[in-house]
C-alpha cells in the first residue's frame, strides 16, 4: 500500500483559524513555562503566510530595540528569509 498525502487538504488545514489558534496557544504555553523557569521576559509572536502558521517565543528585551530586531531575525529565519 502506498501513502499519498492530500496536499490540498493539509494546506487548507494549516491555514485554518483553528490551527492558527492552536499554534498560538502552544507558543503562549512555552512562553509561560520559560518565564516560570528563568524569570525572564518572554513574548509570543505569530503570523499567517501563504503556506502555514508560524509562531515564536522571543525573549531578552533588555537592550533598546532588541525586540523588533529579534522578531525580524527569528521570523525571517522561520520563513527561509523570504
């Protein structure tokens, strides 16, 4: 038996609001766990692009403008620097 993934179905699932909400919830749980373990300042960021949801947990906001640079670098890396 050969397995053939339903690419259209997978793509529509990955772009659904429910999948995006779950990705966001998971990132928020990771941020909460990191804060409780390290006591640091962690935030979440998520984005919907053409093919999938992305979410990140970002920390280390002690430097001026570090948050935006970190966000751009992290999301750029997740997107393959699109």
